[in-house]
């Protein structure tokens, strides 16, 4: 997760909005890391844990449930 | 002198809390890069995201990070940033 | 000519008590006599009152003059010409004092003094004072730049360091400026030099910050160059420290030290080298992990997501045995110049024992070692893991006597850690894990455990008795994960 948040901030630094999607076990860690890397508002969205054990259909449902949030995050000032 | 203060040196990097600006927001039917961090099962999730974003009118480009254990190499990031307006990186677990 | 007599005195020196009234009288009469006290203001004023002096001697600030002229004993009477010393008398010696004073055109009333009396030790000879002065000088000169943290006189410094989250769960040595300066004596590098950028929060590990954490770890100061090289290696991109800190896998950095400096600093390459008891072994590994925690910011259950972790994440470091080794040291095999000392860092889990008490030939021994190597992570895991095999001396003798070198042993172990695909495919042996069946066209095809022979790193260490070797399983290996990194310690000495 933490490598992904760094990527996201690197994209932001070069002017491209970027959002990380992670399992919700990482909400606390992501908040802390965003603060520590100097950007508490780093764009991030979470899907309910677990991920690895889910069927393909469940994963597609997760995508459907989050896509609007992702677009909104990228479109947010 | 038991009651004197003890001075020790800070073992941390003593960083100042910075406030980095976010990039300008995505506008309209932007071209979106979907970056797969290559954790297992992420591809199924991203396939569906790609389909849904395309339905919403976005051009979508798929890339993979070489490994989830390190941040993306600078040249990979540069290429993505050059071609796309926004990035979604998934799926970290 | 600017001749003057300058005296250095202490408040708790009876010999100074005897000479001071004499110097005070001369100064009061207009003679070019200056007295400077090594004691503090309160102590000096007390002495002056006690002796009934007409002047309270000013203080030798930061013991600057005392350090410059460096007397062994006080009272020290110096004859200075424009600051340049022309002569001195330490303690009382009436004849020599009279002679010295005469050169400055001064007459001292010495009759009441003993003929001779040795002085007391100058305050600059007190080691604690010397350390404190060195620390203050380091701060003034910008060699120490870290923010001071004050721990109140009523706080227990050990509890205070726990409370501030700066420890790995064990007590740390409070990193006072004196201890950090003493640690920094063992590198010629500038304390501001950057050793590496530590993930996950890109903390800048300067030589000074590494020294502070090395003090906290309890490292002997001579070990600093090894800790510095270990931090440098850990921050190399190919080591993937960010991923290693963040992983759910129980891996941490293991430091293998090869070369003569290991022995110089008292490291253990022999009996119980992977266990307790040796300060250098334990504290070098710990120093690196404290840098990861305090400079990088990676903490358990936050950035460090290890499911279980393992004890080696407190610190994992040992030295290789030079004598009797079947092959060259690991650092030299990986590019460090002959005769230099190097560190090799590898992401590993905790070590396990491998028992072979019967093999007399290298083929048989390799077969036993291979059985254990197969089981890194479980035999179902193929190609994803590397290993560090620590060959003990009783096993090493088998290879040495057969003339097998490193490459030969690696090749044999690689060959012997192949299994038929049918045994390692998903579902085989009842275990759902294993090789994806899409990649198995023929159940008889051999599947390697390791991606290449060179992925089995060989080190040589251990006690003389015991037919054991040890295997440290690796972590996500190769291009997609962490690769072992070797660095010479010489640039850090």
C-alpha cells in the first residue's frame, strides 16, 4: 500500500491527479502515511477487505461500487 | 546531579509538516491510466473498472508496475503522466 | 611586548588556595597578572570570599584557555607574550615562580608559600568534562546539528524514550551529545553526509542520525562504519526496503559482515554467532532496525504490516569466519576488493537448523542441505524465494577437503532442489498451494526451487562442534522483490 501512495503523490507532483485503491485494512496506515509524506489530502479510496479470497464476480461488484467515488476523487479540486 | 535535565539528540529526521498542493482536477472525459500494482486478483478488478470507465466516456490505458514492492520506476511514471490525464492505481491489499 | 602572567585555578584545590592571595595582591598592585577559574561562578565566588580576595577571578569560559594550554595540574601560571607561551609553572615551586614572574617584571610575595607543592589535576583531565567540552564544541562547529530533546530531571530517561516511541520495545541507550560525539570519532565522514533515504517516509539518514541510532542500539563506537555501510546497503533501490518494511511476510534485513574489521570490533563468527551474548553482532543489526524505525518511520502494525514478524527483526547480524573457510568471503564473492571488509544485506526470515551428522562427502551433504532448502516457505513454493545458507565449520570441512568451491556447491544445491512438477502443482499432497497447473504440461518435468544457483547465497560461520548448518529463507526475490546488496565499509571508516 505504501509504495502506491508514494506513486500517487509523485503523479500529483507532476500535475496529474491520481488515486490509490486499497483494501480497507489500510485506512489508518494510509492516513498516517499521507500526513507523513506531506499531503494529507492524497486521493485514496477503499474496498472492503478481503480481496484475495473473493470470486471474480465479487471483485467486479467491488469495482462497480467504487468507480463513481474514484471519478469524483480525480475530479475533486 | 539527579535533578538536572538530560539532553539527548533527536534520532528522527525532524521533518517539517509540509503542505504540498494537489494537481488540478480531472476535467470531462479525460484519458485515465489504470496502473496495476500486480497484487493477485487485481486484474479482475481493473478489467471491470476499465469497462465501466469506458462506458462513462473515458479513454483508458492499462499499465503494470514491475513490482508491488517498490514505487513505480520514474520512467514508467513519466510515460504514464505524458500520455494520460489522470491515474488510478489498484489494488493494494 | 605584551607580557602577562595568566593563572588557571580551581575552587577545590588547596594549592590554588595558597597561591591565589599572592596573585591577587600582585594584580591589586597593578601587575600584569590575570587569574582564570576552571570552576563555575558560584564555586569561584565562594573561594574568593573564603580567601578574602579583592577580585573574584573571571571564569575560563568553555575551558578554552585550559584546553589551549592544556596543563596537567593547577594552579598553572603561564607567561604569555601576546598569547604565545614563554614558560609555565604548574603547582607551587617558589624558585621557578619567582623566576617566571621576574620575566614579566613582576615581583610575587612568595615567602608564606611552601618551597614546593604539587598541584591538583586540571579540570580538563576529568574525562566527563572532556566529553562534555567535545560535545559542546561539536555543536558550535556544526558537526552536531540534531535537535536536542530535554528529558526533565524527574523523568527516568529510559522510560522517557519508551514513552516517546523511539525504541524497538527494548530499552535504548540515551543518545546524549557526549555519546554521539564519541560514536562519530569512528568515522572520518562529515556528520552531515547523507547515507541513504529511508522509506517509507523518505527520512534522510545522515551520518549523524545513524550515529544517534547506533548509540541507542548500544553499539560499540568502533562498529559505526559497519552500521553506516548497512544503512547504505538497505537504502539501495534493489534492496526494496520499502516493500520489506510494509510486507505481511516475516522478513527483515540480515547483515552478514565479511572481513578483518569484523574481528577488530569483536564480532562473533563462531559459536552461537546467531544467538545472544555478542555486543557487536546484536547492536549492529539493532542499529540498522532503529534507523528503519526512527529515520524511516516504519513501525509494527502501522507501516510494518508483518503478520507475525520474527525475533530477527530486532536485529539480525553476524560475521563470517575467515579461517578454514572452504571459499572466499561472501563480500569478496560479491565484488568487494580483497582485504576490505564488506556487509551483505539480505531480506530474510529467521534461521532454521539443518541436521546432517553422517555425510562424509560433498554430494551426500548437499543432498541433506537441499532437503532443507526445498522447505523454505514450504516445498510448494517454487522460484519465488532465495535463501542464505550459513555453512557451519563441521559441514564446511567436508567441502573444503573435497576441494568444492562456492560455485560448485551452489550448482549442486540448485540441481538437487528440483522436484517433479506433479509433486509441486496446486493440489498435490493435498495442499491447495503450488505451481499454477496452467504452467504444468508434464507432471514429470522438473521444477526448480530457486530461480538460479546464485540465488542460494553461501556464508560460513559457526562454532567448531556441531554438524549443523543454518538456512535463512528469503523474501520476494529477484527483480520483483528484494535483491541482496553488498557494500564495502571502507568509505565509512
